[in-house]
């Protein structure tokens, strides 16, 4: 599997349903109906629009957004294609503590709190 395809369908009530499909091919129907298509082999956004409005094709931003909701699926796709996980956010040494001992980003002890 290579592609994560996200489509949105609008119900008569106005509610939107999100449909997620994982596929090994980017098919004609995906080109016609999908709102977002992510290629995990190339780490590339092939399509990104919602109701005719084009969304910037920023891989990291779109990947992170869908990772909040589909973490297990995205982690498996990234592992399958040897994608490096995104960098961990930097942690301020003053904010990170371990039982009263301050830690720097690498996790080594900086000093007692």
C-alpha cells in the first residue's frame, strides 16, 4: 500500500462524511473524487482541495493533521516505505522535569531543580 486517499461526501442533512482509503495505485476515480491524496513512497501530496478550494500541498502539515486522527495507519505506511518519522518537537529545558531534575532535549541531566 502506498497512497492514503481521503474523500468527503456531503449528506442531504448537510453533514460531511470522511472516507479514508489505502491503495497501492493512484486510480482515475481518486483523481476525480478524492479531496486529499498522500503518496507515502515519495512523501508527496498529490491532491489537496476541499469543496473546490485548493489547500497548500505542504506534506508535513497535512501529514501531521491526519496523523492526529489516523496515527496507526500512517505509522504503518511510513514504516512500510521507510519514511523517517517527523522530528520530535523541541522541549525547553525549564519545561521538562523528571522528579525535580531538569532535562535538556537530549534527555541528559542539566542540574537539580
